[in-house]
């Protein structure tokens, strides 16, 4: 179980950011007295950490938390490449999640070419190039799932391209 302060430290975020996400009900505590969170909520905070650093709108962060929960719950709507990337990262393999969260997406539209899972470093470059070639005006987020999902690492990392 993790406190807000511990989650902020383990995600490399200011405590205020995690507190704000708590206040906006983006992250869901296991218990309200005391306020503590599960390992899965810590993973969600780590996955969201890159979005907090680029000052994404709170609506985008809330939607991304919903998306990450769908993925972690292995929802049937999640494309196989995304499921595989998350699954392999949980096993300690290098895997990445690419997404263009700047879009106004609804339900299944998220999976219609706006996100992709990648397993292995050798597949990452071609996937990024393909993603940006097909959507050159979109802001691409790449999340290193190996770091974000493996709680043995100090904190997760996410990168953006412009």
C-alpha cells in the first residue's frame, strides 16, 4: 500500500500533482482512512507521470487513467499489440506504449490507430516512424512500460516528441 507522498516519490512527480489527481478522482484509493493506494494505482500514476510533465489538460489525464485501467484489466477492446506490450513489460521485458492523447477520442476511437504497443527496442524506432508518418501533426507520447510497470525501478519514465 502506498500513500500519496510515496506514490509521488516513486513516480518522480511533485506531491501536489498526485494530490490533485486524488482530489479530481483520477486515482482511486484502496482506503480513505488512512488514504492508501494499491500497486496498480501506483502503476497508473507512473504511466500518467509523463502527461503531468507536459501540462496536459486534466480531461486528458482522466481519460488516460481510464484507458490504463482498461489495459490493466485486459478489457477485450484493447488491441493485441497494446495488451502484449503491457503483458511483456510486467514480465520485465522492454516494451513501449505509443499514443496521441491530444485527440478528442471516444471509446473505440482510441484504438483506431491512435495507440500502439511495441515489444523490444528494435521495434520501437520503426513503430515511432510509422506512427508519426501516418499522423505528422499529432503530438506523440511514448511510455517506457518496463520502467512504469515494474515497481522495482525507482520511477517510470515517459517521453514526448513534438
